[in-house]
C-alpha cells in the first residue's frame, strides 16, 4: 500500500457497529485495528477517577502530560493500558462513553491523542475507528467509511452487549444517553462528528455485520 492507502478509516456514532466491523475488516486485510474510541474512554476514566475539573485547562493539560497510554491487541477488543493498569473492561460502560464524549471536546486531549494516533498510522497500516478519523486525523486516507444506524437499533445493540457481559442494562436510559451523545458529538466546535465528503456512507440498521464487512472489502478491492 502507498502512504495514503495504508490507512482505512471508519467513523460513525456510538453503537453503529464500528468496533466490531473495524476489527473484522482489519483481520480480513491483516492490518492493525486502531480503536481510538477506547483512547478517549481511557482518558475519561482517568479524569473521572482523579475528579478532574474539565473546565480547568491547566488540570487537563497536566493529566495529559502525565498520561502513559498503550494499546495492545486483544482477543475481542483492544487491550487498553493507562499508567500500567489494564482498564479494558472499566472503560466499556455507558458512563465512560459519556465521559469520552466530554473529554474529546477538550483541545489538550484531542491534540495529544490525535498526535498519538497519527504516529501509529505513520508506522503501520491500520483500520482506524472513531469519530473524526476521516475528517481530522487521517484526511489523506484513500478508503473512508461512515457507518450509521438508527438510535433505537444502536441502543438495542448496546443493551444486548451489556447484558452478555453481565452488566446492568436499561434500554430507555441507554437510548437517552445515545441520543444525548449524538447531539454532543455532532454539535461540538472541535472536530464534530460528521462524514468526510469522500466517505462511503453505510446504514447498518438492517444489514448483518458480515454484509457490512463484505461491502467494505468490495469497495477497497475495486480497481
């Protein structure tokens, strides 16, 4: 792959299937899966634990300066290590999803994580999943996808995921959180959630996961 072809971006709102589909696509293409959403969740978890005032720019900058964030391949989801602790499970709650949305709107957080993501993409071919991969982080990527689904379908999926893990799952609450996060992510001034002009749009509401992956593979393999 050339420099721009080694990056495949998959953006979209929470619960649209980005993580599962990105991981499967990376496996099929033998590329590295870059779960950027997990990075923001990890920062959100740390800020929550340290009771950081997110309106205190200096405190946020100190948090990022002291952060040691590592991403490692996992059997199902990326393994996330912050300051030596495996927080892979702790970050996968609805609360941390909301925290991720909050910290991702902060310039010091986004600047630091964008630089880290770009550094990873400069070293290896990746399937990068997130909310601004095709618009901000890797605008030069040759293959860009924007994955969506109805809020109700995304809430249903998230409810089932949490139940499978034995975690509390209340559909109305999850639906409300998803709708609020959609609003927050799309309306923020810094790197709002939106499809890149040259992204392939896919609504996964009624398409099986395998079907979405094949759609992407067919697009990538077109001459």
